[in-house]
């Protein structure tokens, strides 16, 4: 059985802003995706993300891209979903990020001023464009969006080896516990 180990991370100091749109890496353009348009690339990147982390194709549902697109439609309606892509000025989407309000795993009984969580997911950069700060840039775009929604905390699950990238942006390991059932 293939398991992808991820680390649950939270962001300290959600009020901080580290990067503005003027900081778009040279050679790329930022584009916010609109509801119902261009989300096939998010579904494609989401599949590649799992494959890059050791989840073989036979472990993914054959219609995983369709399921991702259906999820995105619902997320737009219910969770303040937003996504951005970076396009190379040479052409084509090379990176993407998604974020939304986190609905929780249990009844929401807290005032939003105390607990309103955002969740960042699907951070993906095509292999030839890695190590250029594109993922960090997109994460900061998502952080700024969730901050504008007045989130009190931002969560994400880091892929193996990516913890230091998120830590450099203020994320820290949390107390999530889990039990793998065989």
C-alpha cells in the first residue's frame, strides 16, 4: 500500500503580508481563475501532485479529474474557493494553487472572530519551473486571499520534503494526530 505522508501545518501571524502582486517572478504572469473556466489545469495538477508523491495511477480513481472538477464547482458555491495559476510568458500554465474556507471536521460552534480557518491545497509547480520560488509566490497569494476573508488561521498539508518551504513563510507543525489502518 502506498501512503503519502504529509505534515499538517498552520500559519502564525495571518495578519502579515510578505509578498504583493508586484513581486510576480520574472517571466511569468499571474491569473486568477474564474468560476467554471479553466479548472481542468487544476484537476490535472492535482493528479500530478499525487503522482509526484508516490501515489501510483492505479490508486487514483479513473475519473479523478472529473471528481476534482465537481468538487471545485461545489466549493465555489459553499466555501469561498479561489484558485490562481502562473503562466509562463513563453506560453502555458506552469503552476497552480487553490484555497478555500475550511468547513471543519466537526460542528462549527465558535464565533468567526475566534475560529475561521482557511485551507490551502493543490500547490503544484511543473518540474521544469521548480526551485524558482513559484510555489512560495502562489502560497502567499492564497494567504493574502484568506486574510482578506478574515481567517484566523490557515491550514495546509505539506508534501514530504516541502515542510521547510512552508516554514520559511511562517507555517509551523501542529498537533494533528493520525492512525493508519491497514
